[in-house]
């Protein structure tokens, strides 16, 4: 069974801090990796994707991929209360649909 | 505006009824997907289609059916054979069926009365 694992949280950080979200996956053949943000009662919104080992930065967000260790992480710098949401890690393997983790709930306190 | 629309937003079903959830996209995407989300759970794949007139079962296809007669439309029918259909249903699309990012519609929340 191919799996994507995330700590369910909640992860609590103060406003302005760095939030670090982690995800591990079981299939070494995985090719692409995605982070979605989901507010309560809403659909997931794509915030980052990464295909190659290393870091990818977009504004306050940095995605990090380490294929040898089979983990992908998301860093959120200068966290804001509006970042409070559930973050879903998703992995695409075999070129079809995505395998999702159960998500990590982030709470940013002002 | 380009995007994915789903209707209705809320749907109530009686025991033994079939219901159809609509998903339409005007992004000119080839691939479309249906996922189900239960409280505290990740998304699970029901069906996907990489091209018109072709679709494949996902992990939890039992009790569901789909069609893909047009590129922009991928309706999902929840049949009476689905024993626990109460969930949040999400439709997504991507440019192709490969490793590209997927974009989601707003979802349909189905409740069985």
C-alpha cells in the first residue's frame, strides 16, 4: 500500500515565526510532490509543487525535497494568522492521480 | 474566468436514491478526477479520466459511476450501492494525466438522510 504520512498536529506557532510541515512517502518511484492548503469547509488550494531534490522558494513558502530520505517539507516564514489551515501533502506516482496525506493542522496565534 | 465549477454545493439524498454531482471545467484540461474526503481524512480517489470517453477506477470506485462524453464535463453518480456516501466530494483537473499539478473545484457536500 503506497502511503503518504503527515503529523496531524495541531502545529501551533506564534505570528511571525517559521512553521515547518513535514511529509514522508513510501514509494521511491514518486516523481512529483505537492502542497495544498485547505481552509475548514473549503476545497484544497495548490500552494507549492516540487519535482527535483533541493529547495524551491515562492514568497514566504519554501518546499524542500529529499528523495533519498523520501521526505518533503514545507516551510512558512513570517507566519500569519491567515495561514491557519490544514496543509495536505500529495505525491504523484505512476503518472495518474495524487496520493494524499491526511494533513497537518497549523494554528498561528497573534 | 477560468476554473472548475461543481454543483450543487450541498446535496441531500434519501436512502436508496441515486444522485449525480456535476463537475465542469473551462481550463481546457485533458484530465479530470473525483476525490472523496471524510472528516479528518485525506482525499481518496474515486475515478479519473485522462481523455474523453475513457476513465479508470480509483481506490474506492465501488458504488460510484462516471462518464466523460465531453472534455469539459465529468459527472459523478453516487448509486444506492454506495453504503456510506455522506462525505465532501471534490472534482479536480490537470493539463494532462501525467505528473502535473491538479486544481480543485469548490466541492459538493453530500448528506444521506
